[in-house]
């Protein structure tokens, strides 16, 4: 799972896009969540009403087929 602030000055957003592109090329399962306007460490962000923690949990459950 990739979640990255589009305004992150520490790790630039294009790095997250590059990682996503590598996952696409290699067929690695992933979810990509660009966090619009967010900076570094936006753990209080939500996507479609879910927190980053909830999205992470859902991703792990799906990947582990739990």
C-alpha cells in the first residue's frame, strides 16, 4: 500500500509514483492513495471516509486472504 502526500517536501511525490509504476510492471498487488495537498506524515488523513490505519488494515487482510 502506498499513501503519500502530494505536497511532501521530505520524500517527493514522484517517488511514490515511481514505486507504483514498478509495482505495475512487476505485477505486485498494491493500493495507491495520493493524499492531495498533504505533507510528510499525514497519518490523520482519510480517503473515502477511511483513515490510513483502516486502509492499511484492509489491505493486509485482503493480501493475507484473512
